[in-house]
């Protein structure tokens, strides 16, 4: 169990969270890891490519996605966690907003909660995460996946995010949690227009000023397709690499990506250049 974030974060460069979706319908990798052996192979490949964390999700949250039953989520997720048991050095986070699913995942070695509802999806989740003592990703989402892209509006998206994170961290503390375990994620693409996503990426420093680690999930998302006029998610890999480079520059603590090797390469090269400058100073 990763009980503090200290062992997880590395100052000066983002950690890489590899995405493993065990779903039939995720927007870019749906259906690729439904067979347990395929999911395990993908997880091991991400680890050997340099992932620092593996994020396993069993429900798609793409815009318009319909909810699935608890049984379906458990049936997709738990066999994969069981098959991974003891085979990975890196910690596993679980992308779920259901407390009973996360409780079962904890029993199977999960070490981090990635909750796209920031503990609002299930009244039991905050106290479970608090008592588990694990790091918790609090992601911002406006509405829910079915409705979130219906004309999202904010007065000032970054100010709204800051207020939201303060409120969700307070809720976690109120449930007995320790705010030092929270990782803040602006939820790129979750109830945001292209302009909102770009404003967030341009003003990451304001989120960093909250004093908590920041996670960014831009990988292959449709706002990149909007910029480039490219509908195919797999065609957005260079665009994703650009966001990883920007994340490095902005001191973002974690990037959540499908192509782990691409992100690791970007970060390694930028770190080498920065370190050369330091040595030369
Ligand atoms: N994005 C997705 C899912 N989970 N979790 C966090 N913390 N941040 C994100 O940006 C984020 C997330 C959506 O991407 P993906 O998992 O690839 O797709 P899908 O939801 O269709 O499975």
C-alpha cells in the first residue's frame, strides 16, 4: 500500500500513470483488454515502458457513456486485479466512483483511488478512502458523462476549479481523511469546451498554487482532435506528447496517458536538457 504520496512523486518531473481500460467502449482503447491475459500483458508492457503507476478502469467515462451495473464493473475489474497480484512493482490505482468496487479492489492490492467524481459519486467513498489511508485523485467534472458536454459554462473555469478542489478536500477531511493524500485533477474534457481546456492548461500554475500535487489527463482527448481537426483518437499521440512536454514545463506532478513510452521519452529528454543546464550554470 502506498500510504503517502512521498514515495510516489518525484520532484522536478511528472510521474507517468499508464491507462488500462478493461471496457468494451472506452474512447480510444475500448475492447482491447477485455480478455484478462491481454490486460495483464498490457499492464506489464506499460511497466517495462517506464510507467510509475497503472490506472485500471472498468467503466468508460467518455462523453455520452451510459452507466454500467456494479456487477458488470466488478466482473471486468476484479479478475484483472487478481491476475496482476504480485506481478507488478508499480502501484495500481483504480478508476472508480463506487465504494464497494474500491473496497474489493483494495483487497486485491489496489493502492490509489482515482475518483472522477471527487468522492461525490457514492456517499460511502470518502470514509472508505479516508480509512484506507491511500492517495486519492480528486477529479473535477461538471455534470455526469451523459450530460457533461451539453453547453458547459463557467464564469472563470480556473476559479471554479479552485473553489471545487477546496470544497472536495474539506469534504475528505470531514470524513476523516488527510488532505496531504489528495491529488488534484482538473478533469480535461469533463464538462469543458475547447476554450475551457486550453484555459486550464494555460493556467496550471494557479492550480499548483493550491499546494497539492496536480494530475493531468489529456491523452488522445477530443480537444486535441478539435485543434488538429483529427477525429481518430490514435492520431492524437503527438498532440498528447505536446501536452506532456507542457506538463513537464509547468511542474505538473503526474500525467495519465495511454502511450507510456511516448510520455516517458518526452520526460527523459526534457529532464536531461534541464539537468545539463543546471550542471552548466
Ligand atoms: N480521463 C478519463 C478517465 N479517467 N481519470 C482522471 N483522474 N483524469 C482523467 O483525465 C481521466 C480519468 C477518460 O479517458 P479514458 O480512460 O481513456 O477513456 P474512457 O473514460 O472512455 O474509458
